[in-house]
C-alpha cells in the first residue's frame, strides 16, 4: 500500500505580498501620510516664534492701555490709533518717510547700476576696487552713522575744519543742527551703506548674461546704447527687482542711520516712521505699538507688490 505525499511549496510572491504588514510598514505608512511636514516643521515653528507671535503681541499691545512702566490698565480699543493719527507730527513724519525711501532707493539703484557696469569690465585694479566697495557693508551701520556725525560736528568735525582751511565757508556750520541741513546728509549716508549689497546683486545679474547675446546684437548692427537698452536691461530685470524690493524694505525700516546721526530731531523733523515709533515708546508704549502695526502693514503691501511684479515678469518672459 503506497501513500502519496504532496510536496509542500513555499509561499509565492503573491502570498508574501498578501502577508500582513508589520510595525515597520505601519511606521513607513505614517511617515508617507505626513508628507513633507517633518522636514518643514522646524521652519514653521521658527516662523511662528519669531514672526507670527511678535505680530500678535504687537497688535494686542496696540489695543491696550499700557503706561511707560509697563503696567497694563486694560483694553483701549482703537483709542491709541486715533491718538496716533491725531498727532500733529505724523503727517510730516510720513511725508519725510516717503521722500527718504524714494530718494535713497532711487539714488542707490542708479549708482549701483553704474558701479556694477564698471566692475563688470576688465581694468587694472578691478579686484582691489571690488574689495574696497565691501568696506561700508562690512562695517556696522550704526558705527558708520556715528562716524559721520562726528565728521559733521560743528566744533570738532573734520568737514568744517577742511572747508574753513580752504576758505570755502566763513564760519563753522551746524550740519546736523536743523532738518534742512541734516536731511541731505542722512540720504548721503544711507546711500553710502546701501551701495555694496545692491552693486554686487546687479553685478551678479550682469555676469549671468551670456556673451553670445552681445555677439548676436553686434552682428545685427546694434549700437552700444541699443544693446544696453534692448539686451542688458531686460536680462538684468530679475536681479534689479530683487535689489529694488530689498532696498525698499531695508530703507523704509532703516533705524541706525537716522538714530545714530540725529536721533530723529530736532522735534522729530528728521524722524521716519520707524524712528518715530521708537521715540513714542518713551511716552506711550501702546501708541508705539500702533505705529508698529502701521509700519508692518506698509511692509506687507511692499511684499505683495513685489510678488505681483515678479509674477508679471515671469509671465512676460515665458
């Protein structure tokens, strides 16, 4: 009597695939469902800690009654905003802020464009001049502002001494004594410290333009001005927009130049909205916070305009 035996075959691939997933598979599935969240979580937490939370606190403070000692006397609604906009100094502060921002950014962009074009050429000493341009950027802005304040001092300033020795002025001038004399110097110093970053931004944009484009323009008979207007400027537009918007935000929020040279005086005549906000904290912390909210809203508008312009630029180049 024979017994037939059926060989036992190992489970095939289908059987192995049908086997229930173990703990490692469950962990992998959870990780897949989370997507990029584990990677961006640190950045999100950082933004919440250093951007969102301070903004919430700033808005909350502007709606409270807080004295200079930091004592909270309860909610105030929009009282601090009404007090801020009723301040007779505010119109002049906002006007000077607009003039300051436009003047500094316009001069910075024009001079940086010329310097970037110069540094993009081959000439003896180019490397040395490029290094020299970094000096105003490497130094502290506040230190530079204080240095210029001492240079412009009426009693011991080197500018007055030089002009007196050259017989260009009859007596020492108080260059920072009033708004009429100090505002041009504030613009000059702000442009001086803004040139390095903007020049190198535009220089990087110029160096990305292929030489074949210029050769093609030369073959087509384009003049140097036509080549610059039709080739260089359009291809430089992305770098120009980046430099423009970053300068707008930086200059609008600029504090060290004005505070280091005039502290916004006399009587807030040289104060921009950022400096004015800092001056208000000595009298009313909540009103200062209200001014901060206004400044933050202006910066948001600038960023939104930058995004719109960038989108327009990308659509046009497609």
